């Protein structure tokens, strides 16, 4: 089974989308050896999609996969513009090949908002892209509290702060390996909203001081 993990963050490195895909890759490889006690030959590759065009070699490799998994940050309640350009290019390439091919598409959208459901419109767009391209929609996961989620990816799955994210990623893993589909799922940070807001405010203050400004400058307007 060939699986393409497609990082749709505009960042060349250090993105939450990239970290999530690395985590998901490890889960896919681990679960492929444990499903029903038998091994699934999972070939998992990661592709960077941080520019508004995909090279032909990557397109050909992606087209040969059984499952595509996109991860991207939410931009103005939507998909980042460079990724939209890539999706248009992929649509043109994949549509003639989709007849008779059961390729499923999965997506993980993350945002800085507390509520994971803020990603719903972007996941709907990915689902519509599947329908237009002739592919099968698998499952979408909307992740809220992106800044905090990045800091907990390295802790054990059974930690209270990570149980929600780990459970959602394990669920996504099962759907990908079994080739099944499901409704969107959404997760919020494992802390109250007020605590998340306080943590965010502390982060903004640290960043503005690191750049030689004062906290009061946060209120400046141009």
C-alpha cells in the first residue's frame, strides 16, 4: 500500500503540519505491522508542497499512491493559496487517471483558534476537490490550538494533554490503512479556553520582547 503524506504548509521547515505528518508516518508504519495480527506492506513517503507548483516527478509518484494525506494550516478559514494552486495542478493530472482507481484522500487542518471546528470549511473544500477530481474522500481532522499542539507531540500518548490528539491520529491511521471513510472529526486543546488564552498572551509578550519592543506595542495600529 503506497501512501503519500503531503505537507501543505508554506514553511520550508519547522511547521506543525510537518510535525504532525512525521508523527502520523510513525503510527502508520507501526500499525501496519499490527493490524489483525498480519503485516501490511505500507510504503509511506512525505512530499513538501510549500510552493505553488509541484514538479512532474512528485506528481507521478503521488499518482501511483493508494492514499493521499494532506496536512496544512488554516488561512482565513480556507486552504493556503499556494496549496490551492497545487491542488488545481493535481486535479488536472489525476482526473484522467481516476477512472477505475480507488484513491482515497485524507486531510488534517490545523489552526491557532481554540476550536478545532474552525477548520470545517477548509476540510469541506478538500472534500469538494475530491469530488471534482474523481477521487474518494476518506476522512478529515480539524485540530484547534495549533501552537499548543506542537509542544505536546513529543510526549507519551497516554499523557492527559495528548490523549485527544493521539486518539484522533490513531483513528486517522486506522482509516488510512483500512481504506475506509468517516465524517470529519475535530479536537480542541486539553485545557480550558481561558488557560489557552493566557498561554497565548504570554507567548506574544515573549516574542515582542525578543524583537526589542515593549508589551504596550502590541496595541499599536498602523
